[in-house]
C-alpha cells in the first residue's frame, strides 16, 4: 500500500506546522511521499529552504528516504488541496 502524507497549511510557519511535520516524519509506518500545501497569500509566503528549522525537517525527510514536495496552493481553501492530494494516485492519503 502506497501512502501519501500531506499537510494543508496557512499562517502556521512559526507555530504548529513544524510540529505537525515532525509528527508525520516520526510515524512508525513511513509515508511514501510527503507534501505540504502552502495556502499563504503571496505577500505572506516564505520559502522553507530559507528557514533554518525547516531545513532540519526537510533533511530528516531525505535521510529517511521520503520524497517531499512543497506546493504553493491555489489560495482556495484546504478542501481544494485535499482534492489534489486524493488525486495523486496513492492508495491512502492522510
């Protein structure tokens, strides 16, 4: 069974997003791919590669062999990102 792990987020760079990512990374059964759907406005969005604490999380994903993708979402709400995740061809998405 191939599993996609994803998080839909907006305005959580410095609060709960890093903890949610770490929680998903540390699951007993690793996901086959990890995605973040970033729904921040253009003026608020930040590149995770330019934030030190996200670099640690992204490197941890790579060390565990989990491919990851950071998607700039369409700013239409989490339900649209959920639909996109469900259409990625995985057996399960959470």
